[in-house]
C-alpha cells in the first residue's frame, strides 16, 4: 500500500504498529530524503493482501494527522494501455461520436478528434482514453469494427504492451473498393 499525508515525525515503528491492527505486515518503509527526513509518505505490504480491503473501508488518524492509505498498483498495471490512437477517421467523425462509439467497449474518460487550428477541420485521427486497461483488452479481441463507414484494422503487435509508451494504435481504413 501507499500511505500519504504522514506527520513528519511518524516513524516506521509507529506506522507498523498502527497498521498491524489490520493484519501481519511484511514490510513498512517511510520514504526519506537524502538528509534522512521523512518525505511524508510510506509503502507497506501485508502478508495477507485481503488486509488491504479492511484498511480501505475507514478513515485513518496517526500522530495527529489524517493519513491517506491507497492500494498500490503494481508497475505492470501502470504500463498497461488505457489510451488508444485512432487514425484514418472519416471527416464526419466528431469527438462526441467517437466517444459514444467507443463507450460500448468500456467507460471512456476522454476522447479527442484532432482538428486543424486554422480551419477547424478534422486531421483524420484522434485519441480515446478508457478508465481501465481491461476495456482496451476487450477492444483488441474484436476483429471487425466499423465507425461511420470505415472498418477498423489493427496494425502491428497490438497485444504486446508498449513498455513506457502506453499508446495502442488502431487504424481505420476505407474498405470501399468502388
């Protein structure tokens, strides 16, 4: 877990003692600067991950301050794609229509069709950000998508996470052969 809002005087020992009421603690470390002063936050790990649930359901006070424990997200989760690049958009696609279209695959937190600054016309591409990576995982399982008359095709190894670059590219191609 990440624990923020710590009193500058809170020690590893008092933090460990406080959170031990929720379960056995494997590790507890207050982060410190080069001079050894507390940075006001810590990381702790419970032996039983279920203890985190017990911590999350109530407010916490330690050393005269309200502290803010949060479930830590594994690094792998941080690098999972939540934002997609959508290219080859029809000129009729708007930010709203793109948001509405992709919302059938998960909760969309942001959608933007990029437009030319001078003419306000679509540049033919945009971005969609989902609330969580599983929505993107669900989307990549679908073989054929059509948005305003254009089919979505996937390019490259879409199932491989991009390390530090968390953008998945989708290309819209016109399949009309006339």
